C-alpha cells in the first residue's frame, strides 16, 4: 500500500523568505559600504556603482533562483511504500531516490525558525551507510515542507520499530543487526544456488 505526500505550499513561502533574507543581507552590505565610502569622502560615482552592482546581483538572483525553486517544489513528491520511502524530484531530469526501510536506522524531525513560523516540518532519513561514513551527521534523504509532519513521523517510526524491534530509538552509529542478517541470508541463498548449479555439471 502506497501513500503519496506532496510538500505543502508553505514550503515555497519558506524558500521565498530565505531569498528575501539573502536580499536583505545584500542590501545591508551595500548600505554599510555606502556609509564607509561616504565617511571616507569618496565621490558619489563609487556609491552609485555599489548600488547598481547590488541591485543587479539581487535581481539576477531572483530571476534565476525563484523559478528554479518553484519548479523544484512543484515536482517534489514523497511516496511511502510498505518496504521503502521514495523521493521523486527534478526539473528537467526527473529522478527517484528509493530508500529501503531495512536500511533505515533512524528518522529525525527537524524544524527551523522558518518552519516553526509557518507551522511545517521536515523529516530526515538516516541510514547505516550514511551514519558510518559521516559520524551520524548526514542523512540519506529529507522529506521537507510537511504540514502533517508529526503523524507521518510517528507512522515512519512505527514501521522502523516493527523492522528493528531490538532498538526502539536507533541513534547509534553502526550497521543495524536486522540489515546485517538480511545481507547474510542473501549471501547464503546465493551460495546455495551456486552449489546446486555446480552439482548439475
């Protein structure tokens, strides 16, 4: 049984607010530079150039970044299957990232300042490979812009607990036992198949 989840439109609002914050930083930097130039007695030509460069940079950023942000969020979709989580994304090239539940070690519920204001959240997916390689600081995938983040988080954690009953709250670095057992079982099955085929020769 699959469950499809799309990011809420507030996710685009969050992206817009981030762009506005960056715009504010550019304008503030230009204002400080303007003040420095004014106090140092430079002519108005340098001040005008400063504001033209700032305005051009901000305008170019919005022309490029906003359409990309809009299309990226529009094409973003999360699908929860019985055995995996799929993240569909892309603008020109569409990609699907499949993360099997047997490889997932933990989910982290993350809410930034913008998320709290907009009442949305993100769920980060951690796998054994990522936790070993990065010391547990990186994640395999992110389900961002979720409005009903708490219930989805609970649902995903329930699935993990059913697959990894030994570790209720999996936060340790290392390969989880169930995944290791599954891998060993697959190797054993392959060896049995090879032995069976060799017996026929």
